[in-house]
C-alpha cells in the first residue's frame, strides 16, 4: 500500500516493543469535578537501559510532581510536550525502579468524553483507544500490560473500578485487578447509583456477584440486561469453554458515551440505551441489540482482555472475533437464518459502502492517523465475516481445536493477526498464506459465475466457472486472488434439491467446478449462507430468481433471490423502465407461506433501502439519482400493497400478539411480520390502521412502527405531540422522537425539519446519543441528505464543525455520511465538495475530522 506523506501517520511496519516492562500499576484518585488529583506509582524495569522513557499524556494533564525511587530527577533530563512526558535514560536506574507521578485534571471540562469525565454528575471513564493518557502519564499502548490496584476517594456513594473489591469504606474504596491488562481497559465510576443484583455460579462452582448499576429510578428497566448477561456467561462456558475469572462483574449505564459499550475488565461501561429497556420505552430491536451487546462486551473478557491486541493495527483481532462470537450467540438465542440475513443486510449497507468509497481500508490497516477513525464496519463486521470463512474452511472441529490452542498459547499476551492465523495452521495443517489477503487487502471482491450445461457428458454435466476481481481502493490498485469459499447447491426443475450444499474453494483468478450425473439441467443456488463477503454477478433472469425464491432450501439464498428480484425491478424503475410484475407475484406467494418463519417473511417483504439501491447502481457504473430511487421504491411498495391487500390485511390481523408484552424471539418474530404488512398497507390506506395502532398498542415496537407510517402519510403531528407529552422526561425515547421525524420525513422537507428540531431547547447536542439521533436521522433519509440543493450537506457540515470543537470523535464518525459523495451527479458533487472543503478550512479542526474530510476530498479529486 502507498504510504501517505503525513507526519501524523503511524505505520504497522514501524512497530517496536516498549523498552520497559511494567510490573505493577497503582493509582490513587482524589475525585473533584474540576480538580481531580491522580497519583500513579509504576513499578518498571528496563529492557534496554539506553532508551529514554516516553510516557503518553495529554496537554490537559497538569504535572504536579515526579519521583524516581522517591527522588526528584534533574529537571534538565525531563521534557514535556502536548502529547508526551520524556525522561532521559540518564535519569533512570539500570535496574527495577518505581516511578511516581501526581497530576491534576479537570473532568468537568472534558466534553470529548475520553479519559475521566462527568456525565450528569457521575464520574466515569472511557479509555479505548487512547483515553488513559488524558488521566495520567502512562505507556498508553495495548502491548503494555500490568495488574492494577486502584484507590478512589470521593463523596460519591458508589465507587467502582476493575477487578475485585479489596475494601469499601465511607468515601473510599480500593480495587485490585490481578489479571494484567493494558491501560485502555482501565475503568472508574463514582456516582449516585443503584444496582440490580444477581449471582452466577461458574461451571467450576465459583460464585460471581453480578450488578447492573443505573441511576435511581431506572432499575425497573435493567432486568433484561441482567438476564442477557447470565445467558452470555452460560453460553461462553458451553460453546467456547470460557469461564469468568473474577469474583464480581459490574455493568454501569452512562448517558454520555461516545461508543455503544466498553469491555473494561470486570467493569463494563455501557451507553444507557444498551442497558435500559421496558415494553413502554424500548422496541424489539432495542431488546435484541441489548442482548447482543451485553454478550459482545462479556465475550471480550477472553477475546480482548485475557488476550488483547499487540497494537491498534490488530484491532480486528479482538473486535472481528468477538463480533463473530456475539453473532453465534444471537443465532442460538433467536433464529439463526434470520440473524444471518440481518447480518448480511448490515454488512452490505455499511461495509460494502465503505469498501466502495474513499474510506476503504483493509480489515487490518497498515497505517492510520487517528485510531478512533478505524472503529469501522470493515474492522468489526467484515472482520467477523473473515472469521466465519475460516470456520467454514477448516470445519467445526478444526475451528474448535484452533480456538482452544489460541486461548492456551496466548492467554495473558498481546497478540497479532499472524499469531491468530498460526494457531489455525498448527491446529489444522492448512497453509493460510493466501487467506491472509482478507486481512491485508481492502475492497469487496466481485465474483462472476458462468454456467455450462452438457447434457451428453457424464449423464448430464454442469460446469460452473468463477472469476474473481477486486476493484482498486485508495492506495491499493492491484489485488491478487483470494481464497473464497463458495457454498453451492443444485435444485432440479421440479423444485427438489439434487445437490446438497457443497463448499467450493476458489483460490485462482478463474476456476471451474463440475457436477456430474444430473440428468436434467438444475438451477444453481450459489453463495449459500453468504459463504464469503463478495458481490456475486451471474447471468440470471427474473423467472429463475422467482423459482429460487419459491424452492431454495437455504434460507439465505431464498431471501437473496427475492432481494435480487426486487433490486432488478427497482433499478429498472429508477431509470424510467417498466418492471416489478415478477417480484409482486413471487413475493405474494412467499408472504402466504404459513410454513415459513414469520421473521423470515417479514425480511422478504422489506424492499432494499434507497442507499442499497444507490450502491448497486454505482457498482454497475450508473450515476444514482436519489429522488428517482426514492420514487421507484415508493411505487413498487404501493403496487405490492395493491396486489396483495387482502393477504397483507390478514397477516396484520393474524400476527397480533395477545397478552402482556414479551421480548422473546417468537413474539418478536410475529410482530415483525405484522409491522412489515402495516408498512405496505400504509401505502394504500392513508394511515388509518397506523392511527388506530398508535393509540392502542401496549408496546413501543408497534407504537414506533405506527408513528413512522403516520409521518410518511403526513399525519404524524398529533402522534408526535402525544409521544412527547408522555415521554419528554425519558432521554432514550426522546432520542427516537428526534430521529424518526427526520428519517421518515418527505425528502424535500427533511433538512428543514432537522433545522427546526436543532433549534429546540431539548436538542442537547453535546450528548452523543441526541446528536446521533438527529444527524443520523437525516443521513438515513437518503434523498433528504442528498437533496440537490445541498441543504442536507450544509446542515450536516455546520453541526459537524460545531461538534468538532467539543467532541472530535463524534464529529469524525458522523462525517461518514459524506463518504459516497463522489458517485452522484455534478450538482450534488459540487455541493458536497463545498461542504467538505468548508470543514477542511475550519480553524482548529481536530486530527480526527481532518483525516476523514481530507480522505473524502482526495477521493473526489481523484475521480474528477
């Protein structure tokens, strides 16, 4: 990969071990909102006595004192800049020594929410990736690991840190984490909190005290999080043989949090939206997300904490693997086929778009400027897909052997992708040299499949020829072939399966595979289970897609056939051509299939989104028209509703769930099909059903679905006012209230509605959830964000510049709304370019936002 010429850029090739070994970390906190004192005692010994000791420390960390073995070093041998504290080798003993510092920091002014900060009067931390350097001077890198002993002094009643409690008294608490960990896993919480408590007994008989800590008044909404934690602990023992290793496990819900959650050892800190849930305030999707993220952060205890990553280039090692594990967990808790389809939908919506644009990067990047910008769909979701491919290639037994070896060999270490692949090679005997390209090469491979049928040969022979290519991405023009597992099945003309799923392993640029003794020409079911994260191009007509939708035995392939049928129609409609009859007929037959999973039918009834259609058009070299795409999608949905009104009405009525609300999988599946039917019926009944449902539903799932329908019919104002009056004091429901108004709005009005909402007193824009709700809602309204007059771009740029002054991490992440700008027409490109250049020219722009904006501008210039 070409290395950008930027002094801020860090390179994987430059990695060097830290020249000192850290044997123990002791921290002593005197908490005060604007003047917290932190005393750190680090027991160290040199690896190389000729090296200076360089500690990370942000400019807001005020050094009060520094001692080496109790003595003040010569000031001439100590240097400080905005990012580091350097102690010359001449000031250090050539033997183990103790470094003691005292610093002062101001949590109350920390609006970036990195390090130690205040959230509603509660002290809390976020240290991944490089937040610990805003707390004290420290080797803030993941390969420096040590046990921690922490003392906290504060008037707050609840004082928490990592590990096990040593002592808890009036205004003071001491915690000890015996397991060596890097600084990014450090956590501290001090506040007025109450706990929902339970106990888990491990398979070896140890008692673990479980606590979900929330603000007073929120405890009645934390029960599902606790249930999810217990399920996760049991599942990790049963499936991976991983037992929890401390006496206590704490989760804390925090309102102001940049991420979803954080896996700090023994003290997980969560965005409150991923902990708090009740039928009146949370949707089925919220419940499933809570269950999934609770599991994800718990699973990090082994894949991320006990074994961490050597450096931040290896981020996918812990995140891709843990995403794959949480996907397995959700598949076991709910419907595995539906989960697989949902994961693929998310991958295509976020990661395929990322691969197609200026922000494309490998699963393991080899350079970065700001590590927070690499918490991406490529690292997480594509990283998980790579794990899944490995499992398919080596089989279930090989995967289990490799994981056991991984835990045995690397427990307590900071590992690399090379370490990870080596355990698979040693456990299974496979050579994974070529497979490694999935980690090092950016971009989504395009796989072309051609069929050759020879009725006379071998009793009827079908030959499939696959060709692979990966389009150029920034810094990587030429991509050699990868290992691609392609799961294939064959279906006879009568609809019976004549070839069960067979895993073809492609390793060359072009490769052929033959099937003999078939008698009659079959229909190919290709890429079953989405066996590799590729784009499959094949010459297939709508009649064949409809056949696969009706007869394929693989749930993913069956859904994919319907998706392709819909996409074919939508692409034609968006370009002014007549289309859709085959899809409308086929989807009606599927919707009427009572033998199919309700959630599966619901997914099939959902048309591809505007963004997905635009991505497909751009991949085919067509300039997407957001307005035409939006109109085409509306038109096809209305025609489906017209053609199947009676069936959809029956589904809406029959899928109603009686009795008290439950978030269990079966009930949620029925509601999902009911809501899918409602969304289509809303196109033709002017919102009458939605109005009744909004007023009578006993759960937020159906109320929110009804509200979206009413907004889309221009009848949402009364419902919005009712929801506001009922929940104006509930921060999470109000986030939904802000988001839905823009996301579901008529595209022509979206930016104007966003402007109006941004002017409200309750638009607490410094809160990441509220900011994401509004700006994410606009970004999710494809035609609204990409309005031809540039209003969506201007609104977003204005607020990103404002946010960058207080929270650069959030500004940079939300800037990805612009990542596809080069693919649109000249007028939209010019408006987007102007907005991006305005951000780039901003005085004091953060490194976070500057990196993102500069990469997006450069991609547009390259395309021009």
